[in-house]
């Protein structure tokens, strides 16, 4: 089995590692600005697919299928983002005789619609947040939407049917602000997803965001895993995840896992997927949506269960029977926390910080995992999501995991661009975060309460650390020493001539 990875950055590197451990060759694709990217160097083959704009490269289904054919690939792994939840892409792979490492196109289409997914959850007997059961397209006027909103009840959320990542979502406190929220949500949804349909659901004021990872095979087996807590969000975007959740008891864990498995079985799900829930303060939980792909936060589940989710995705795609102990999957060992490191400047409102990485020293040590996708000399582009790495800390208990993460963040050095590392160091010191007292509104409220401090000042002796890292970088370059310190592939650089030969 030879796998083309229809993605880039850290997730492409992560999938390649799984392929290497399974003895499977991997094929990378790259745009103009990714010509010298780390995922290109680490693949067995690499092919250019177009200009830097994603619409002309990573989102071109025809080019990806053509490259898979030319490379002699048997399968395509979409990673996450880009085309990972695109039913047309899954169908195009199937039509071309390629194995799509994910669920079927029909399941992707079904669960990609928020309203259709809600209906599937209801049929499976799983509770959902009160709201509309059908899409509200442009033909539904403001007066009808106002009547629907009155029935659902305020406060409420207006959400894009095809949405995700907080796009096309607006909170509405009272009827006076409904019409404006609907117009804005429709506009955002049309721009982001090409679909202006919305739906309305009641807003739970301070929920926790809990999700259940699961695996399903083509033989009818579904195994749910211990929950992930994803409540640390900035403007509806997850930034920190952990497993397990302090808010989930063993009884609640088994109830949520059973509900997640029921939804997966109801739609015949086969691959890795995630059911997301909102957990109310009274312990009630409600189905939110299903992600029909690998999640950014999958490493925390892997760290507390020792199950390689990416390898199982591949095994399931080739028809293997799922062989994971259900009891083990729901019995976490220790505690894991993940911070998404972005090329953003937290002192400038988290504005993107593209540029060339002049020095890089990832954190290391016991219980630390760095899923990175960049290296020294790489120029972070403006065309894609700005996440450059995921830093994961594991320890026997949550307090130890928080302390270990803080230590790792202090060690993690990236020069040439601004990153969110100082912000995460600040967050790790917040008493409520340390105690696990938070919900999905916590971080936005916390950021709004700041008194003009800069994160860089709070992060410690930044200039001294930068000088140290530059010295390390210069020494390592001069001595030709351990490249892994600078983000190089563990096996060393491929020669320039071989890289060009592999680029097709």
C-alpha cells in the first residue's frame, strides 16, 4: 500500500511517521511556497501541484488524483483541513480506484450537514441541543426566522449548516439583534463554505466542550475512547486540549461513549472520527456535531491510551478488523495536554506572523511530544492556517502535566517569527486554568480582563533565550551535529539531487 498524503505541514509529517513504522511508502504534494517544506523532504516521493494559493493547489481534486495515479499510489490520506471532509474528493478517489483513508463519501456528506447530523443523532436516541431540524436557506425570510427563534428560545446561536471553526456562527441574546446576526452568519458561511444555509439552536451559556474519539471498521465494530476536553477556545477556535476531563466522572464517560458509538453505528461509520458534545453545568450533555476525519487534538488521546490512531485509520481503510480493547480505550493512563503553537503575535491581537524561521529548538524530555511541521530556513507562508506545531505534555496527573507543559514551553524556542508560546506560558499560570475551572467562554473572558500587559514580558527573558538559541543554531550548523535539535528529519537531510528527483 502506497499512500499519497493530500495535505501539508505537521499533519503530513505525522502521517508519514505512521507510514514509515508500517513499512509503507508515502507521497507528498506541495505548492510553490512549500517547495522546501519539511513534509516534502520527509516523504519518499514529492510532487508539485500548483501555485501557493490553496484553491490552486491543495484544494485541486483533479491534480491530487492525477498525482496519485502518476506516483503509483494505492490510497489517499486527507489529514485534516483542506479536503478532509469533502465528499466530492472521497468520491473522486473511489472513482479513480484509490482507497480513501476515511469514511465513505455518503457518510461525509451526511455528517457534514449540521442539520442532517442532528437528525441522525436523534434517530440514534442521543440528546441534541433544542433547535431547528432543517436548513434555513435564503428562501426563509426574516419574519419566519424570527418566529422559529421565539420557539427555540433566547439566548441562541445562529450557525452555518456547513460550518466549522466558528465561521458562520453568531450569538444572539435577544430578538433585536437576530436579523443582523442572520445576515452576518449567512455572509460568512457563503464566503467560507459556498453555502449560505443556517440553522438555529439554543445557546447553553457556559458549557464545556467534550468530545469522544472513536474508531469504526468495515466489519461493524465501533470502539469509543476516553474523552477530550476542548473548552479552552478563543473566538470558538480550540487552542488547548486535554484528556481526560476533570468534569467527567467514570459514569458520565461511559454514557457519553455509548452515545457516540450509537451515532457512529447509526450511520455505518468506518474510520477515525469524533463526536462532539456540549456538557451543561448540571451534567446534561448534548450532541453538537461529528467530525468525519482525524482531529488536530488526536495526540492527547494517543498519549493516554497508547493507541496509534493514524495507523488504525490506515489499517481500517485496507479492510483490517479493529483490534482495540474497548475497556482499555476508556481507561486513561495519566493526563495529557496539547497546545497548538501558531505563527501569531499574541501581543498584536494574535495577528498572523509569517516569516523565515532563523532558529528552532523544540522542547524535549520525559513526557513531551512535539508534532512539528517546520524547520530552520523555512518561510511560514500567508496562504494557510498558521499552526506550525503541536506541543503535548503527558504526566501521571493533571497538575504534573500542567507543570511539565510550562517547562516545555519555556524551553521551546522559535526565532524569526512571533508565536503563541508566550501566551500559553501565561495561560498555564492562571489559577482557574490550573484548577480546571473553566468553560468555553473562559478564555475570551480572561483575555478581555487583561490590563494592557504584553505576553512577551510575562514570558520571561526573551532576548536572552533568543541569543542562546541563535548560538545553538550557529554551533549546530558549523559542527553538522544532531539535526533533530533544529527541526531536521531524524534520518538527516536528503541530498538536493535526490530531493529534486523525488519531486516528479
